[in-house]
């Protein structure tokens, strides 16, 4: 598939995972269908993470994408409206990050990805009257076996060399029951109430380069690509759950104060 789980490759135990040579299911997608999607860059280079515009001046992403840094940060930019990572960059499609708000419950530097969520405040707003637009956030509980969409510029093979011109891909996955998720992947890192799991047909999932990006239910963002074990390993991927009370409270509080 489209290697949507940028998160997976960032786990410490990934080094010990068995080699995976498969392509993860998915298809090339048009950025016009996901105009809220952005990619993060550090000193101009793709930082293996995506995000979503939730207001003209704020981006929702994963805390691990900025190393859990809370407060003013330097050298991080947000790029919108890119079909492929190597496409020419227009000035109106780039904004500098001023400040990061990270969940106070996120603990950077340990093998625990609970509360993996951050909101980035930009130095100036995007023009959402143009091609860029905002995603609608969904804080509701997902129905059983909900069909979901993941999108990103992540790898299409596990452990492949980064592709500096990777083009956007999308894939369909479905919600995994929480207990099944805990049983399947919880031995690698705790699966908490602030997370949910999903996987697609033929082990379709996300991979390195997709972290921080959205998982969508009926075009509304219900979660954030967070972590997993390998890409397309057959185990479900894990997402930050926007509908958990703690994550809902964090997002709404930051939106009210900063966005």
C-alpha cells in the first residue's frame, strides 16, 4: 500500500522487526481531494510527517513529529498544496511555525506514545479562500468496523530509502476492536484510551512519512497517525483518538486560546 504509517518507522523496536517487502495497498491521490493536508519540513527538508489545517493559523499533527517540543520552535515550516514532495514550492503555500502546543500527558523519549498530539501555531495564516482549506474535526465515537481513509507521503515499502519526490497516496482501512488492538500490538507499547487501531485489506496501513497526518471518517478527521510495529506487518496501526475526553479537551482548549 501506500506506505501511510510514517509513525511505524519511528519506533525503537522497528529495528528488530522482520523484513517486510510488500507494497502496502493504496492508490495515488489528488491533493485537491485533501486540501487541508500539509507536510512538515525541518530546515527545508521533509520531516517525515504530515498534518492538517484546522484553522487558517493552526495545524494538527503528532507530538512525536516535533520531538515533543512545547513552546517556541525554530526551523520548522508547513507546506500546503503539494502533490509530490519534489514539486516546486510557491511562497503562498509555505508558512513558518511559531509555537507548538503539546499535550501535557505526552512523554517524549520513552516507548509510550500516549497523548501523541500537538497543535502548531503559524506565524501567519493560510489563505483558505484559495486552494487550501480546513478539515472538520470529529470528536464522536466511531461505529464498529468503521471504514476509514489514511493519506500521506510516506514510504511505499518498509525500510526503503526515502523518496524525495514521493507523491500523495491514500488507502482504506477499518477500525479494529480495542481489545483486539491491545492483544495484537499492546505488547510492544501500551494501547490506551487515547488511541484506536485500524488496518486494511492485505495488511494495508501507513508507514514512515505518514505520521502526524489524518485518519478520516466520512471526510472528517477522527484521529492522527501515531505509531505501530513495522509497515504492513499484519498488525494494526495505532492512531491518536480525537474522541477521547483528554484529547478532545486538549484540542478545544488550544483552539480557544491560540487558534
